[in-house]
């Protein structure tokens, strides 16, 4: 099955993915929805990229198949394989 990494926009949070996460997991997929520190919104791209990479490291995922960003912003492509 596939591994999904779901990134929310600043107005949502990981809970906004709840229904999609339930459906994906019901079909046997692995899903990761990391939480960003809402008090650090001015940190910029580096902070967010580091948060994503650290969540991937802690997840134990061996690979990452799909990245979905709920914001209508530029998407950073991350190649992840252990």
C-alpha cells in the first residue's frame, strides 16, 4: 500500500484531514499528518521543511508515495526513502 503525507494550511490543522485519514487507513494505506507549532508561523520555509523531515524520520516510513498540500501554494517535492 501507499504512504501519504498530508500537509494542512494555516487555518486548518491535522484534524482537518480526519475523514480522509480514516478512509485511507481503512484501505490499508499509511498516513502521516504532522502538526506545526502555530506559535511559529513567522519562521518561514526552513522551519516548515525541518518539521516535515523530522516527522518523516519519527514515522518509521520506509518510503513516501504521495504528498498532499491543502494550501494553494507552491508545493515542495520531497524524495524520501530509507
